C-alpha cells in the first residue's frame, strides 16, 4: 500500500514539474532585436519570416497576399495579411503598399504624438507608435515617399517586446524592397550657374 502511494506521489510530482516547465517555456519572450538586413526565407515574397516570427511571437505563421511592384505606373501595389495557423487564426500583422501617399496625414499623426520615422530612404516621411491602451501590444507605422505609401499594422505583438521598435525595424527592412524607383522624389532642378564675362 505504502509503495503504491509513493508511486502515485512520484508520478504527480513528475506531472507537476513538467507542467511548470512547459508553462515557463511558453512564458519565455524572445527579446532579440529584429534583423538589420532582410534575408530569406520571405513571406509574400518581400517580408522576412524571421522578423515576423519575432515581432508577433507566432511560429510558422500563415500568409496571404502578394505585391506587384510593376503595377500603378511602377509605384507598386499589394498587401500581405499574416495570421496564426492554430486556434482562432487571428490576423496578427498586415503590410500594405498603395500608390497615392500624402504627407498631410503623416504630419497630423506626428502632431498627435506619433514618433517621426528616421530617413530610411531619401525623400520619405512617416511615423510609428504603439497603441496607448496596450491592448494586444498593437503598434503601427506609415511611410510615404512621393506617390507611394507603406502601412504596417501589428495587430497582435509579442508580449514583453518593444512593439513600436519592432514596426520601425520592419519598416527599415521592407521599405527599400517595396519602394521602387518610380516613387523616388524628383530631383530638384539646379539653378543655372551664371556665366562669367
């Protein structure tokens, strides 16, 4: 009888230990920064998978969408919706490229408290911010150059990470790939040099 009780207690202790270890493993947050250079594998042909997995905490996410960089007069157009494969299959990240960007809304967001983007490429303006409520660790970024606009919507970010820094880092990775020469600002015409007599 005593032997059976000890066996049951040992089994319970083992289950409890394994349960605690599994919970600790799930609670671990990968706080490594996103890569500074885009590298394969890519999802939707242009977005580095490693960056997406880090910022969302979702391994092997499902991606739908594509980008056509020859459309809209060479400005490019397209989107990529990234979601969980398991459970409720919630959308965690959306990246959108559209022609027709305007700096006015960017300035309004910055005046409202969003952080200006650094100059990722010549002639860009933009902002990024984390949702004030902290709900789902959501963060957003918009970049405008000439007539093209990229939007990143991190709907569900990995808990424990700097989600605003993540959308900024992703923008740095994808903007040089998604913005084509057609979106480059027109060179400012030089004033003619006066001739010397």
